[in-house]
C-alpha cells in the first residue's frame, strides 16, 4: 500500500502533470494514481463532460483535473481515507463477539487525512473507488465501515501482485454487500443446528467426559460446509482436512457424516473389531473418510487425517497426503484437491511448524495449489490469555510472510463467516495460493469439559456464561433483519431444530454414507498386517542381469549437448571403470539401481532432503548440472518410455515440516517409495514430534501403515557431538509390535535389497537406516552384479574372512561403520581366531539367524562392539532383547554428549575399542 501523505504538501502542478501523463497513457503512472484519476474520469463522464475518458481538455488540448487546487487536496484526503480503511480497517472491525477489541492505533480519524466534520456533506469524486460514484464524505465513511470495519476485517494490502489486490478489493466489496437467499439462510441455520445439537447431546449424555467441544465456535460447521460446497462448484473433487481435537467430533459428525452410533461406541470405550491393530487412540484423534453430496449434486471425497495431541503436527502430513493424491489420482491437477487445515489461535501463533509449512507452500517439491487455513480463534490457549500467547497483533500474522490474505471474522455472525469461507475458496481456486480465515469466537467450557476456566479468566467467563450460542444469535438476526416472512422462517427453523435433534438421536434413522474406494485405497486394502514370521527371512528382491546392465548403462549416460561438471564426469567415469574392470558398483550406484529398478516396474520414487540431488557427501549425483547453462539432467527418468517417475527435491532447511510432508505423501499411496534423507542423522532432533507421533506408532494407534524410508547418516569419524550419532538408541527404544524396521547396512547390494524390500513386502513398515558417510566410498561396501541379481536382503552377514569356525575364540557382533574398522584390524593381523559378524538389521531382531551364528561359533566368547557410548547405541536394546546369547559389551564409556569434539581424543577412543575387541 502506497503512503500518499506527502501529496498534501506537493504543488498541485505536479499532480496536474501526472494527470496529463495519465490521460495520454494510463500505464505511464503508478497504479495507485491510476485508480485515483479513474475516479475523477468516471464521475466527470457520468456528468456528461466531454474529453478523454470523461476529462475536460484544457487550452491546447491538454487534459486537466476537473477540480480546484483546494478541492484536489481534499479529494486526495478522501482517497487516502478509503485506502486507509482498506489497509487498516481490520484493526477496528467488530470481529470479537465477547469483549471490546484492543486499540491497535488504526488512526482512521478524519484529522489524519486533512479532513474534518465540516467536510461530511461535501461530495467527493473518490466515492467512485468504492462503487458510490460522486458521494458525500458521510456516505463514503458509512460504506467503508460497512465493508471494512463490520463483522469482517480483511488484511491484504501487503500483497504486491496488482491482480490479486484488485481481485480481493472487487470481490470482497461485492461479497460483503450481497444478501443471501432464503434457501442459503436455511442452509446456514441447518448447519448451526447440527453443531449445537451435537454438543448439547454429548454434554448431557457423557457428563465430564473429554470431548473438546466446539461450543462457542459452532459457526465452524457452516463455514466448512460452505468451503466444501463452493470448492465443489469450482472443480474440487477431494478435500483433505487436518485439525487438532477442538471441535473434531463435531466436524466428524456434521461435515464428514460419521454416525452418532459410531461416535457413541467410541465414547463407551469399546473397540470396534478389526479397526485397531494395537492400543488404538482416543476418539478425538481418529481419522475418517467419506463421500458427501453437496446441495448442487456434486460428489466430494473427504479425508480427515488422524492426529495426536501435539498441536499442528498433522499439518505437513495433510499437505504431503494431498500432494501425493494430486500426483497419483489427479495427474498433478491441484485444482482437484483442496487441503484444509483447522488451527487453534494459540497453536497457529506458537508452533514453529506453521512457519515451515508456509515456507514450503510455493516450493516446487511441496506445492499443492494452496492451502485453506481456518483458525478457530477462541482467544485462549489451554488457560493462557492471548496477551501471553503472542507478540503479534494477530495469531495469523505469519500469513504476511507468504503474502496470503487473511479474513478476520466475528464467529457470532454466521452469514459473514460463510461469505468469507466462500470467498476464500474462490481466491484459492483463482490463484492457487494459501489463504487464512481467523474466526474470532470463544470457548464455552475449559480446555476440556472437566476443567474450570474461571480459575484464570473469571471476568471473561462471566461474559461467556451469559452469551447466547451462534445458533441463537443467528435466529435473533433473522427475526430482526429478515424479509417479510422472517417470523415464519424463524418458526420453521425452530421446528427444524427439534426435528433434527430427534432424527440424530435415533440411531436407526442414521446410516453411514456410502463410500467408493479410490485406487490407492484399494492398493492399501490389498495389503495385510505383518506377522513375526515375516521377518525371519526377507523376500527375493533380485533383478534380472539384463535389467541390471541396462539400468547401469542408462544412468551413466547424458545427452550429447549436455556438459556435466568435469569433477562429476570423472566420478561417473570412475564408476564405469570400477564396473568394467572389477564387476563391482559402489554404494551410490547400488542405491540408484534400487530406485531405477522400481521405476521400470511402474512404481514411483520420491526423495527429498537438504542437498539430496547430489547427496550431503557428494556421492549420489542423481541430478547432473550443466557447467555452462546450469540446466539439470535427471539420471533416472529416461530408461524406457512407460517408466514411473523419479521425483527428487532439494528441500528447504526444515526437518519437522519436510519429514511430516514425506510421511503424508507415503501415507496416501503404498506403491511408491518415499525417502527422506537427513543431512546428518541427528538432524532428526528437529523432527522428533513426527517420529514419535507418526513414524513409530501410527499403525498401532490408527491402523495406518506407512512404508517411508529415513536415511540418517551415522558413524563416529571425529566430526564432533552433532555430526556423529543419529541416536539409534531412541529409535530402538521405540521398537515393539513390528512397528518399523531399523537397519545399519554395510554393502551396496544389501542396501539395494532393503530399499526394494519396502515395496516387495505384502505390508508396509517405516524403514530407518543409519547410513554411512566416509564409508560411502569404502571398497568393502562395493558389491558385485551377482549380489543384485540373486537373493534378497541379508539381516545378518557372517564373516567371509573365516574359513574354519572351530579356530574362532571370539565373535565380535557389530553393525555399520564399526565393522570396517574391526575388519581392517582383523585382516591386517590375520586374526583367524576372531570372527566379525554384522547385524545389518537391528529390528525386528533376526533371532533365529543369530542363534545359528551362536551354534556355529559355540566355542567362542561373544561381544557386542559399538562406537557409541555405553548408554547410547544398540547396547541397552540388545541387552533387553537378545538374551539367547551370552555376550559382553565393548563401547565408549557412558557419556552425556554423543561424542568428543577433539579429533585426537576421538582417535584414541576408537583405537581403545578396537584394541579391546582383539585382546584375548
């Protein structure tokens, strides 16, 4: 928004010259001046004045302004006042249904614009800017207050795209003044009825039980109804919804059509057969899906994502799920699928994930056509008043960083809520960008129904206790402001209220909505639950020798006119030489071979993370860059005409948001391989909420399988506390009920088979692999072609150096990088009395294979050897789970920090582990 305060001190001749420029070529002056001058031209033209665009030509033919200098200053003041209301009217809008708003110093008084009460009856051409034509200042102000300072306040003037600004001004001003039809009013009251009925019934039947009621914010129901109906009119076929617990049961019942009977069963604490695989979850965390029909006859698929109590963690899950659905079902047409995120005010202001998903919203790898953000702003977070919950004016102030419009709306004004909901959807479909609605309401009870809010907000809740619910407010509004038949309408709706109540309480009359499963959902249904026997031996995941050669040759080529960086070209030539001379491939080639083999089988692969195109350690180079043009070449997208897609994206510097997005992407489709690579393994610290709430427990809580892969670089190489450990002990501590797979793999071929196994299993499990760093180029990690074209993943690798097991006196069990350090010592000293056995899969633990190893070396002493301190790594996990073998532990001493920061100390510690392991 331009500041025009300087013009009151400008010479009128300067403005006159601008007008002459405008009259010759409107594009030659600032767009804001264009709007100002157009107001004059229209008004003068309407009055019958001749001249270009209505302006009267001066002597010599030059266009002149049809006002005196004094009038010009006043006109500019009136125009600035209009722009002031557009920019700051939201600061004085009547958006709070409970208490007076804070004075945010909007400075919209006449005196700030060079005007006074003496000017109220003066007519101004500026009235044209808001559709009044030439009008008195009094009428202009009344119109401005009606539109910009009523029940809705709009923030949009930080947007710099003139098309969006013009669209919002035009559509908002028209929408706010357009009355609803009688049928539309009935629909609004019907949805309010349903919202109120539901809460009243639960409050009566299940006294004291937690339900996190929507009372005070029931206008959410007609808002969501309007969003979905409008979206369907504009081509949306599916909406994916994410929300926390507040109002969730009400949304399930009255938007997604979950029956009372289903909800009551959950309130009774009963588990419906075959719906939970483990512990299950509380009723206000569960997901649901349905197919609803809008009043216009459109079918819309609705998906409500399951979520934990960690507020807002569901957000990136929803966005990834929606992106995956768009890619798989709608051919990446984002107009067909709408993500809706329902936030709480304290959460949207306080949770950093909101910033992360905002920054993701327009990035190529995470774009989904715009997200609808709806905030149930009950002005309190648990027991914390908003004054203690944020520093910004609004809980939605973060919207400005991506220049997303915000509608602040009074939750008691149901019609205003519905209007902005419809308008927001139209904006999303028009510009495919995020938009926010901040519905200011209140929370009738405490944080939950057993909580007493008056302990901390006595005066606020004294007001709330006396306040009518939104349905009552809307009924009163209709009686006072309706048409001639408002009284009859109110009676009809009152009767409808009780009729709806009786129908919803009668379980027999309410049937579950019919649902047609989508293609990816049928793919999920074709899978099954895992059993312990599934993990005793891995399936065959080999590929044909001819495919191996074809894929290897294909990924080592690039177009003739493409010039990769010379260093990268040399790396690839070295890989070709390694294969041609020794018949081996390195780690990175084995990894890409896994992806390539899935692609030619018709299975998509998606990978993201910081620097994944080249790899943190410059090993992958999945995408080449032309050193002259910076053009890119994806090495895996050209093996054959009808292959699946390899999507790889360098991510923003985010772990929480990106891991959540990828988890959601994998959740939507079991037939694609989704990989997230951390730059260093311990960077998962920033995504721990997603790991704890989804990766480790979603199958048990929500019967939700997921096959995504986490690649976490791990290994003690002297890099210090933050670049050594991926914290395997945390993952292993969370392992139970076959909830995920934990590996620390040492060879290219075994990694290849582990990745292919993800989609070969008749079920899906998250895979967490502690991947190498320096050992990416270790010769011991190289694999021959035969290892790719036969067999499958090997959970345990016996010592290939040992020829006579009877000579072995000590067996060193280990995993990952530790193996190469031990093996180097073993072969250097020719220690045939020490066998080194690699545990490639830590969970599920391959007990039978380890028992076979124990029998093979039954005369030997066993030790578990790890780089990590004794209180970290796999030691504690193995001591609790591997009881069939008697063994000791060799490790670093217990430590509060993961590793030393001093290279010499690291080297000494590592040598002590090796020396101890080989000391008999």
